[in-house]
C-alpha cells in the first residue's frame, strides 16, 4: 500500500509543482493518456514512461517508484509532446 502520509511529510512535496500534482492525483484530476485518448485528443493511451500499458491513474500510482527513476531520461520526450 502506498504511504501518502510519508510522502506528504517529505520535504520534496513542498515544491509547488509536486503539491499541485498530488492534489490532482488525489482528486482524480490528472489528464492521463488513456483519458485524453477517450476524449479524442491523443491517438494512443499508452503510458508515456513505460510504453507497455495504458496510462491511467492506477497504472501511475502502482508504478510511482519506477516513474520517479525514469523521469530524468524521459523529460526531453515529455517536453517535445
């Protein structure tokens, strides 16, 4: 189980972008690729990071640690999208 209290107390969560992302995640307001595909904005709903599964909130939360480790390598790809 994910330890939200521990994440919230961590100093890294004080950064504005991270706090905003956490709020959106907790309130199910993140626009995932799967959602964007359903409303016709994207052609594919695959995960931006692993490219193996549909990107939805469950997938992102379940793979949070892997995503954090891969963010630096994929950041240029996200900026070009």
